[in-house]
C-alpha cells in the first residue's frame, strides 16, 4: 500500500441517509401511483396518487423554505377543492378527473422542483467509491520505462516524457512500458 493512503472507512447510516432513502422509496411509489392514475383514470387510483403526494409533502416539508411550503400548500388547496367536488358529486365528468390529475401533477412538479433547489437529487462533488479504490490497488499498473510515470494503455505517448508507447498499428510497444503489480 502506498504511503499516506488510508484504508477506506466503513460509515454508519446517518439520520439524513435514512431520510433520503425514505424519500427515494416514496418517490418510487409516487411514480407508480401517478402512472396508475393516468392509465386507469379511476377515482380509486387518483385518490391513491393524491394520498402519496400528501405523504411525500409531509416528509419533505421540514426541508423546504416557507415560500416553497406556501406555494405547494396553495396548489394542494386547489386540488382539495376539486377533490371535494368529486367525492360529493353523484356523477363525475371525465374532464373533472383530468383537471384533478393535472392539479396533482402540478403539486408533484412543485415538490420535486423544491427538492432540486435544495440539491436533493444532485451533488456538486463526487466521491470515489471505496470499492474502486481497493480495486485500483489490486490491479496491475503500467509505467513508462523511460521516466517511470504511470501510463494508461489507451495512450500513444507518455504525457510526462513523450516516450512512444504504441506503434503505428496501435499495438503496445513491449519495451516502452513495464508492468508493476
């Protein structure tokens, strides 16, 4: 093992990891219910979609800003008014169901946009996986014979000294590199 390199540490789950996992599970369930609601357009499936949205909102509400919360709550209130109309009506027009589904999609979109604004889905940096680091140490490496710098077998020349690594046919020149394990 090269000097200065530490063994990868095993980290325990933090509460935020568990919350992110829960939100991930809720988003997958929400997607499933959204597809079902739009596919069947039955009140049962549409109610399931509505309930999944409400549960997701309750989960992420503490992570959002007051303005975002108010914007989502306003959209939910609009949807609730249509929902009350649906459950009290003797007959339900397909156009009302489509309107309700569109309102639910707007709530879904607002929640996801708010989550993206708080970088729920994306991270600005990247961390090497521990397995990659271990494999990197176990796999053989090639070095330029002229300057002893590590080289990639895809390269034609050593980037440090300019030593030619491949011939005209793209084949590795055996006396240009050395294999170290």
